[in-house]
C-alpha cells in the first residue's frame, strides 16, 4: 500500500500539522480505451485479469483544485462542480472518494477543496469519463501533497501513486495517468506490473501502432441498462468467468507480441475477438444482458465487410456499451473517415455523431500552487 508515511516518502518530513496555506493546482488527464478488457474485480478495485490500453489525445478531463489547509478540520470539506454546474450526485461520489483516501493522504482531513471539472467530450458517449476524471483528480491530489508536505516524489513514484489513488475511484482510471500504451494487472515476467497500479508498456510499439486513430461511433444516447459496476459484480456468478480470466491473460500476451510487429490484420483479429468475448460474458451472466444495439451490430458487420473488400487496415473494439470504436493507423485516416465512416457508418449514429481521436501522450499539469 502506498501510504504517505512509507518508503515512498523519499526522506521528506511529512509530519502533521503543516502551516496554514492556500493555493491551486490542476491537471488535464485523458481517457483511455482498453484493447484487452478488465471485467470482474475483487477486493478494493483490484482486477481479476490484466488489461492493455492506450490513452487518447483529445478526450480529456480538466480538473482545477483550489485548496485551503488550516489543520483544524477533522474531515475534509468538498465543493465540486462539473461543467460549471454543482451536481449533487457527483459531489456525493467525490466526497466519498476523498474520504476513502485519508489513510493514504492523512493531511487531507485538514483541507477545504473546491474542485472544478470539465470534459472535452460528452457524457455517455462511449468514452470513459470516470477514467479521465478520477485520473485528473488523483494527479491533482498528489501534486497538492507535494506542495503541502514538502515531499518531492521522483517522476516514476509520482505517477505510480497517482495511478494507485485513481484506481480507488475507478479501476480503469489507473491507466489514464500515463500516455501511450499501458498495462494494468500483474503480468508474469513484466517487471513493475501490479494489480494496484498501472505501468507504461516497457517497450516501444511498432510505428504502425504509434499513430493509432480511434473514431467513436455514438450509436445510442440512452443510459446503459446495466452499469459497469453491476456488470463487474455479475462476473462473480458467471459460469465462464474463470476461463475468461485465463483467456484475457492469454490475449494480453498475444497482443503484446503483435504490437511490436507490422501485422495489422493479425492485431485487429485478436482485438475484435477480445471485444466480442467481453460481450459474451454479458450475455452469459445471470441475469444476462445486452448492451449492444442493432445499429452496433450493423456497424461491426460494415467495418469487417469494408476491410475484407478493400484490405484497408481498419477494425473495431467495443467497451461496455453500445458505442463502437473504429481503429485505424493515421496513414489511412483520410480514406477510412471518408469512405467508411462518412460513407457507411455515420448514418447509423445518433444525430450522425462521431468523435475522432488519436493516441495521446498523457496528462498535462495545468497549474501549480499560487
């Protein structure tokens, strides 16, 4: 566990109380899309299988945190707004989350926090806003810890702690605090990998996969009938869950090998198979449920038909929802967006809505203390 009083303290004196002070910090953190899916968890947001993902560039959450520390409080006081609107539901979640962190950030009980958050992408769009939101907040809290306590983490330790804390809010958020390709979950022979935080991929992927594009088809704007949290719980009684966890680990090893090679068609075959396996777990849970829509299935068929007819390197992945992520390398962006997305897929989308994004370089610090 990463307590601020353990060896990660790096020799800095973090004994309470600190001097009264105020300031502001903030981070921009991207969402991420998993190619090997995490589905099923145990303990405190720990994954039943490892996952492989890449972070996006344009789909980000920007979170500013103004703070006042006086050391007299016994519980943190939280103010929260999303897109300038004070939403009670989100305030309750954030307050609960920060309350959970007191054993990891003991100084937090003495602060009043005003948190302002905004997204560059719409809610319920098929892009995980919880991943970017908790990632941005965790990064801001670790920055705030440095400012208040005098701790100066190494870069690796800073992001590892942020990943650990983000995981406690949303499992997939631990992957968003890094740029590029990321692994979450203990993987044999992969040094530093852990169920408690994510790590960057320890080798460079082939140039083909360094320019990955992700166009998200907004196929349905209604809220999901089964939340991700409910879906994770249903894996506990799924008769196929143990085999699924083994399967995901196997898929991870296969894709780790393929992203170092120039073989799009083998890569996308396994990515698509992995996505369909995720939804097979939904179908075979009890009660079973279906998150894909008729237009989702039609989109998958059109993508495959276009690839078979043209041999253009394009494919899909799907998260826990109706949206379809169209994947392709940058060099094919003009052709895929014109011929396939505009020509065949946009008509399936709600209001013709498609969000275009690419692989990104990771979080950005927006502001330091004032």
